C-alpha cells in the first residue's frame, strides 16, 4: 500500500490531491516509486490504474484546482487500440486476451475474441528484440533459458528495471516437477528494454501497448491471461528444420516439443485454446490433440515417360555458312522458350520460384532436334521433365555447310518462371 502526495497525470487529467490518496494494490505486488517513473511510463501506469483500480480516484471540480480534461498522448494511444479492435470487430476492453511467443522466430502475438464460443482473432505481432539460451524448457536457476510451456500473467510490475513488465507464473505445475527442486529459477517477465537473461523483451513503446491491453483485460474480468511460449513457429520450414536437428538425438526434448506442437496445431485448426493438463510425471497432456505428423514432406515426384530422340551423327562442323532457323524465325523461337519457361515452374523444387537452365542439343541435317542434354540444371526430376518438353519442338531449317544441309550443335539458356 503506497501513499501519493504528488501530481499524477492520468490520461490528460491533472489530479492535485488536497490530502494523501491511498491506492490499493489489487493485483499482487504492484508498487509505485516516484523516483523511477518517466513521464511516458507515468502516463501508461496512470491509464492502467484506471482499469486496475476501477476508477478509485474520483474527479474533483476545477473550482478546487484538480482537473484538466484535455487530450493526451495516452488518450491518443488508447484511441488507436480501440480503433484496431473496432476494425477487427473485437470488443474493447477484451475479456478474452491470449498471448503466444515463439523463441527462435522472435515473435510475440496478441489474440482476442468477444465471447467464449468465438474464435480468436490476431490483434498484433511484436518483435522479440533479444534472446538468451537455446531452444528447450527452463530447468534450473541461472541457465539463461526462456521457459517454454503454458503460463499466465500473474504480476503487473511498473517498477521493472526493464521499463515495464508482465510476470509469468514460472515455475508452473509441470516445471515444479521437471525442473530443479531447490532452484528452478523464477522472475520471468515480458518486459521492455531489449535485453534479457531469460525473459521475453520487446521495445518500450510496445510494452506500453501490451501493458495497457493486459491491464484493460484484467479490469474487464480476465483473471488469467494465458501466455504460451513455443520454441518455434512450426509452420516455418527453416525453424522446423532447425528444431528437428536439435531434437534428433534428444528423446526428451523431442517428446516435449511434440507436446508443444500439438497445442500449437490445435489452436491453428480451431482458433481456440487447447485444454492442457499435467501428468504425475510432469509431462503435458493436450486434450483432444491429434498425433503429430511430419511437416514439409515433399510430395512424391513421378517422372513422365518419354523416349529420348537420339541419333548417331558423324559430322558436326564448328562453323557453318547458315545457322539452323526455327520455324517462323527468331521471334517465334523466343515465344517457344518463354512458354517453356512458364510450363517448367511446376517442376521446380518446393520454395523455388525462379531458376536458370542450360540445354545442349543438335539440329540434324533434316532439321530434327535430337540428342538433348542438360548442361546446367536444377535437380534430377526437373532436368528429366525439361528434356521431355523441349524435345517436342518442331523441325528447324537445317544449317548449311558447303551448300549442303548439315547437323549443328546448339546451346540454349532457358529462364524458368521469369516474366
């Protein structure tokens, strides 16, 4: 319990108390220390206190010199949040706020919904601006690990050394079983400051917003704001592959990650929070979750069947009097190559949109294109399909050497997926 005897600017309202005002701590260990509050932080805390203390400080009239109801930075910030919620057809303040963070991908998401039956909608994504430790759960004090698991906000801390912070209930029921029994660690926060030894830091202006969002939801009646901390975004291949390499020879970490992935996938499919329980051995159990299947499995590639046009050719001169000519001339040949480049996009490897290939072939003395060979390709499957398609080109006018048609070798570069 703290007594105020100085001016407090709350959302553009100057309050000059005639006597000391007593403000009750309604959510745990919140304390206010005059000497460390910057003006912006004071604004944010004043706004949050409106929600948390349910307008405990009543307005006085201008006659006794206490109130100015002008606009403020805080009102502007609140209006932006209200507008954002309105655009997403969400009630403000939200009674159903959900936060999830992804360690490796350095993201923190805020979700909300209007009723218990509604699906969650994504409100905002913040960048986590620093990371300590590696992937995997926190298991003892001093390991510099950011916890992974299922938590909730249990502490609103305006006196944080890192500007503002929201505390997580680490260690939770699972951590108390699986972590060091004497020194599991603690004091895990989402905070400002962009520095960490095991917390989740975002920028100061972003923790301003998040602190207000969480405070508003707390005031609206949401006693437990869930915070799920995942090792990775399981829908990002780079992240998924990295976690796969990390857990390849670690059965315990693999099992833990699978449970986290089950919860992630449940939310992705239903946009509702999964019911997560803790077994006697400390392992998570995700109720109603489907078994995990491997992601990013390449689809089986079936090669088309075709016969290569191959001929025995005895003589191919280096220089000719007249080069082979495609039917209709160079313009038609360029159209053919452009069309071929577009058709070949479907045979590129996953996540590859453009490529360059080089093909060698011979226009025989009768004008037939034969003996196709890929000099620079993409992969075995792509190269196979490229030969199958390019050798379907029509007959050319053959090259002329000493007034007679002869075979001539051609080398052609093909742009794949280039407009």
